[in-house]
């Protein structure tokens, strides 16, 4: 028993191996956590591309709001030009719908209302619907990048044909 | 002289095979009956002795037992449902419809699973209220209350993950909304959302993750905590009865001495 006692700052053999064991188990535990976290996070996503081809601009009559249900965006042809607004509600991610009779965008889940330029009329949505980058490709098709927000009503956020 | 059924049963209980399985032996003595509980792997979590009063309906309304009952029904119906269900897009929806309209007794099993799930959520809350209003959460049972709260959360998560599996519009948007609520967590919200769904949107990865959570991880976690929950009832002094709490007994004792003598000093 007395042999186990430490003198000064020295560790006894038993204390040394206890520390060594606990230390290596802690390292192994931390490694396992990192391993599990990395494993649970997918490295490749088989999700649709954020860039959507919305077709020829003449598909969209002047002053129209068109919802693309599959990609969750509106293509709006206004007097100032074409622009795109996300159709995903900023509240909890439901797909909103354009109500022509009310002249507004409405969310079926919790009743948020927006103007066609994305501006919020009524909550619970905390933010307006974001504008998405639009441009024309070489074939004259309208492309929308859903992963890039652009400032609302800014000159560069419209496409003029 | 013909033997009665009881005598035949006693004979079976005396056989070597029976005695090798049930070590406690036969007989209706208090000791034998206590051993029958204590030496049984399924029953040893429970108290070996229970007051008859605690088995009356009014004591607990049987809410905890009924919750366990619905959980067992959910396991028993959930496993057969897994035999016809593929957690893949869009097969999951077709399988759910098959279970409902094509598979023999599929509708019965699915509806039983669904109604038991609703009943379990209701019973867990009812159990919690009953424990709260009786004051049964107080020391020494305070840690078992904490385990109960964990079990409530697991029940709700089981309900939530099971909701996605039919892969219909209701499921899709409910999980879209629910997972977006998770992203409201400060700092880690977006990360939790991403890990929960295995992607940025409710998709094939999300369906598979919810399936594994619903059928493996959450039920096993629930069983683990249920075992601790029951074991702790025994360790914390059995089911709560106000009249047999030490402080109440002491108070009763004092009031008895008071009424017997009319003067507390003389009672000594």
C-alpha cells in the first residue's frame, strides 16, 4: 500500500497506467464522435441542380406570375422585365401559391401573404420571399439559379428581352 | 380417484424440466410467490410485493401500464408492417397503399398501429398529469420523473418519424415544416436540419433516416429507458401512496397519541 503512495510530483506505476488508459480511451471516444459525425453527413447529394431552365421567355405573358411547382420558384414577367422569386415560404418551408383573384402570393400552411415581388403583406413569415438570379443562356432560354439570392427590385435582378 | 386440473399442473411443476426453467419452485407461500417475481428476468424489474390498494384502479388509473400496452401493440404491429414496406421514393407510398388495400389484414395492422400510436401519446400525457397532480414526482421519485420526460420526448419523436413513412402530401409537408422548426435552434440549427434529413430537402435520404430512427434507434432507446423507469419504481419505494409516505405516517402517529390522551405530555 505504501509503495503505491507518490513522493512529490512523481506518479506511481498504477496512477501512470490509469492516466494512460483514461487518456487513450478519451482520445478513442473523441475519434468515435468525429467518425460518427462525418459518417452521418453525406458527402454526395443526389438532389436536383439549383439551376433551373425555365424555357423561352415568350412562354410568360406580360404581367403574369407563373409557379414552377417542381423547382419551387415563380417566374414573373413585369413591365420592368423578367424576375424570379422563391416560392418556398420563409416561415417553415411550405410551397406558396399565386392567387390571381387576390393579386397576392399565399401560403397554405400558416397563412403568410406576399406581394408578387416577394414583399411581405402578412406574417407569420419573418422575411420576404427572396429574389433569385435570372439570366438568358446562349439558346435564349431563361435560367434561374435557386442557390443565389439577388437584391429585390434592383436593376440587375431583372432580365429584359 | 380422478386427479383435478390443479393436481396435474402441480405434477408438471414438479418435473425436472420445469424446475430447470423456473428455479423458484412451486407453492403459494409468500416466499415462493416473491421468488417467482424476483427470479424472473421479465418481472424482476418490478417490486416483489405490492400493496393491494396500489393495484386498485383509483391509485394510478393504470395509465403507465396502459402506455406499456400500447407500446407492445406498436411493436407487434410495426414488425409485420416492415415486411411489406420499402423505405424508398416513390415505392413507400405505393407500399402504404398496398398495405391498406391489397395485403390481407394489412389495413387492420396499419390502423391498429396508427390508433395505438395516437393512444400512446394521449396515455403518456395522461400518465404525466396523473403523476403530477398526485405529487408522485416528489423526492425520492424525482429522477424517475426526469426519465419519464425523456420517454415523453422519445414518444413524440417516434410519432413524428412515423408520420413521414407513408410518403404522402401530408407526411411530406409535415416533415418539411417540422424539420424547419429544428433549424430554428441557435447556431447549430442548419446543421441539425441537414443531418436529420441527410440533405437540404425532404428526400430519399430523409425517408431512409426517419425509417431507421422509427424502426430501430428510437424503439431501442425507448426500451432502455422503460426498463430503467420500471426498475426505479421499485428502487424509489414502489408506487406512490400519500398515506404511506414517511412524513404522513409520522404525522398520523402524532395525531393518534394526541387524541388518545388529550395531552401530549401525558402520552409519554
